[in-house]
């Protein structure tokens, strides 16, 4: 069985029927770079983590395996 460092980003992508290329486009990176994020070869930048959490509507803690709770924390209200 394959153990991925950040397997949840792969699982979320697969659950939504997305390809690595589609998610890579969302993050403005190459498919190869995104693949390296999934398998833990490359660290993904914080802005990519935030974008993925917002896109999948999950918490960052869930994305990186710190919790099993998928619900994101309440968002701060943006100042007008």
C-alpha cells in the first residue's frame, strides 16, 4: 500500500473526479510540480495550501493530516 505524505490532496482531487493537470492549473503550476506536492517530494507553498483548502472547502489542518475533521474553521469577515 502506498503511503503519501499529503495523500489527502490526492484523495480530495480523486473524489471530485479532477486530474492533476486541472488542479495544477488552479494553482498556476505544472502538472509535474503538482504531482510532486501530492507525493511529498516538493513542499507546496502556503498560498497553494490556502487555495486548495478554499477550493475543497476543508481546513488546512485536514489537508495536511493534522485532523480528521473536514469542516473549515469559521472564516474571518472581510472588512468593507
